C-alpha cells in the first residue's frame, strides 16, 4: 500500500546518503590565463596540452583539494582585457612591468628566473662584441613581447622602424631566420633555446649565443582583486611545491632557476 510517510522517509534518507558522500566543501575553481609563451605555454588556443604551465597546474591540483586550477586560453594582447573582465582569475609567468601598471592586481613572487638572450649565426672571427651594438642589424623578435633594449615598448611599428625588426609568432621561425641568413640576431628566452637545442641538436654548432642578457625574467603570478584564491594562499601552494621538489623537477630541465622567496 502506498504511504506518503514512507516515501518521505525514503527520500530523506536518500538525500542524507548523497550529502554524506559529497565533500564538505567543493574545491574553488581558479582560472589561469594561458597565452602562447613557449616553452611555458604552447598554443593553448589550439587545445595543445603542452608546456610548463600545464605541468605546474597538474602539480598544484595534485598537492591539495581546496582549489581546482584550470587553464583558459587567451593571447598576449588579449590577456589584459580578459583579466580586467574577470574571464580569468590569474595571469602567470608575468611581470608587473609588462603593461600591468594601471590594472589592479596582487603580485606573487614565483621564485623563478629566466633570461632573454641574443642569438646570431656563428662565423669565423665573430665574437661577443657582435651583440654590443644592435644598430644596423636585422632583428627577429616575437610579436607583442616587451624587450628591455626597446624600453619595453612592444609596438610593432616602433620595433620595425627603430630596430629593423621582423616580428613573428614563432621562436623557431626566428632562430631559423638567423640560421638561413634572413636575420642577423634573434631574441629568445634561455629556456626556449635550451628546448630548441634538444629538438635540433644538429644545429647547435650554427649559433653564437650572447653572454649579454636583454633582461632577466623574474616571474610573478598576478591575481585579480576578486580572485577565489588570495596571494598569500597561492604563495603557500608554490612553497609546498618548492619544498617537495616539484618546482625543480618541472623547471630545471629548461634552465629556469628556482630561487628562494622572501
């Protein structure tokens, strides 16, 4: 015989069972902007799950259950707008001086250092002096990047007119332009050159690498004011990865220095 009381009791116990099986509080979703910046992030808009950022996100998610970090594809020029509109909660492998000065954010020192270096074709008699003066040389640079030699002005017209620069969206292309004599100097990160040499070992003898450094990349994570994670909490997660050796495991193969943080 049908009994509404029995049905109600069954539903109550069923809901209690479901509630008992759920975690006390679901992990908070933290959206990280992923712009093409190899070897840190490689073609995220194409769904490519490669680069150092996906490895870092995997390590962050494996180390705790309070936050779930996910990647949201963006681009070098669009990342500022996406950040301001709240489409992403965090920009990572950034520097506050790269156009973020007027955008409210919290900076977190990631304790990671890379460097931008100059690469030329190796020729008899060519030495480190070649890199001292850029005037009169054809440069190959990555479009949208902020370079110290250009006073951190990424404007394409300025770069082309002032420095005779060809702007591309591929470090590989820039290095190949140097190898083929279509450019005199390419600028790449030390980490990217390390990866390129592993993939193209036969070309290592063709390049002269500068001792001159255009700039040192001291990486920061930038959090928007209403991000679901605080700067202090994120710094704590990075500290945990530093102490358990995960940061070294991810970044050392690319010659990215893992530094102590304050």
